[in-house]
C-alpha cells in the first residue's frame, strides 16, 4: 500500500491542454536554462494567454495579464472575472503558472537541492517550529510551500514573523506538492476547503 502524499499534476504546454472542467490548473514550460528571466516571463505569459483563451472561449488578444511589482498578478479583459487568481514561478529551465478560477492561488517551484546553510535559512524564514523539525532533504519542499503560501497571501519574501504561526494565516490556505520532473519540487497554495484537482483518491 502506497501512503505517499498525492501530487498535483502539471500541464506541460503545448503538448498537454487544460481539461474543460478544470477550475484550477498549473501550466509548465521547459525552457533553455540560459534564457534570461525577462524572456522566460514573456514566454510563460504568452503561453498562459493562449491556454486561458482556449479554456475560457475568449480571444487571446483580449486577455491582459497585469503584474505590477509588489502585487499579485491579475487578469483583465472583457468577460474576465475579477475573482480569478494567478501566480507565477520561475527557475532556470522551468517556468510555471497557476490559475484558480475560483479565487486566490500561490505557486512556487525550486530546484530539489539543499543549500549548505539550510538550517540558518530555515530559522530565519520558515520559523523556529518548522526549523526544529526539518530534515535536510525536506528543506526544498518546505521552502516551496512557504513561498507558495506567501504568494497566496500577496506577500513578498521576508524573514519569518510571529503572525505566520497564527491560525488565521495558516488556516487561510492549504499547500499541495506538485508532480514535477526529477530535480524539481513545487507547491500550490489554494483556499482552505478547495480541493486540488487530480489528487483525490491518489
């Protein structure tokens, strides 16, 4: 019997398309690791507009992605609901975009590598309780979940604060690990009570 936690699938665009009934999905692009970050962002946004246009039945040119610095990205355009949540994450070689048609979302992808100073980083950013119980091999996944939760809350990366251990902050969302190629870890944060697609009964 396999008791490993279920992983949420990602869709590698353009080979894989969004299911018509999907309210949540994560789009993935394999890119040249040497590609500069601005070009990776542009390619990911272009792919997301195409996927959303097909999924929502709207013209791609009518969909605008507004990603002002310090704010959660949002969709704009005729027929676009203001409730749709977006989140992006980039690492050299892999870019992801998450969409939640029903509300906010947070996303992060990271290399499955543990830095030499992981214990100090965990104390400074993940908090004393998490750091005290964390093993070296679990650091990348814990970091991805933390970043996804921050993005869900619309917050930039900062050192750990006591309010991050309070029930309102923790209970607002839940994190789900992503099914990614070897060498990568990722996490998706969704509102509490909203089920991650593709994981039920896994």
